[in-house]
C-alpha cells in the first residue's frame, strides 16, 4: 500500500496530529527532570529512586486510566493528562526541596499513564481500519521529530534563562496542545470508534 497523504486523512485525526505536535514540540526529554533534581542537590542514588518511583506510578496507574478512557472517552483522559503535565512542570520550575521532587516525579507518572497508551488508542479511533498502522506511524514520527526540537529548545532556554524557563515552556506547550484536543469533534464510544456528529 502506498504512503498516506496528510490531506487524505480524516479531519479529526489531522487536528489531533497537529495538536499533539504542538505539545510534543515543548515536551523535552525526561533528562531535564533528572538535571533539575541534580540542580537542586539530589544525589545520583536519590535521582534513581525518583525515576523508579515515577515508573512505579506509571505502571500502576496505566490500567486504571486506560479503563477510564473506555468509559469517559479518550479525549477527556488525554486532556486531563496534559493538564497534569502542565502542573508538574510548573512545580519543577518552582521546586526547592527534595520532598517536592518525590511528589512531582510521582504525579508525572500519572501524566504518562494518561497519555501514552491512550494517545495511541485515540489515533486508532480516529481513522478507518485500513490506515491505522500508518496513523500510529505518523503519530510516532511527529512525536520523535518534535521531541528533538523540544529538547534543543529546552537546553537553550536553560542555558540562557535558567531551569525555570525550560519548565515554563513545557507547561505552556501542554496547555496549548490540550485546547485543540479538547475541541476534537465527536466523542469516543466506550472502548471503540469515535462517534462523529
């Protein structure tokens, strides 16, 4: 099968792809979270524990949030996840104590649980069956390319203005991406195809 033209994609999926790209271009590598923890004086061992705690929360919350997306719709869970991301990044911008980092890394796991698998599921919901694999590939490409841009920008902002600017940029990107996702047409049926008006 030939390549999929962007203009031939369903309008709702195109809107989702652009919206996710807006967020992804501000969603820098998690390395910046680790750098922030080190910047606040955390030891290497403590940073490892922070990241392990993040992964524990992510793994524990993923099944529940995936099920919630089946009941409430994918958009609601993803938008909620992006709002959590924005709050966490604002927290990283202003953090000044280790106990705050425990909370922030843990809550960050909720963002990932709400958006990782659910984001792919929404992409699948928004396209016909014959192009679902291509749609997932497009989403992955947009995410990968945008992450390179985001990490470069995050590094430049950190160097020029300090870590707070990096995390404020990430928070703003999450809010900017959440708006068009919330405005996607229709609402997903429980566990299935998007219901279009």
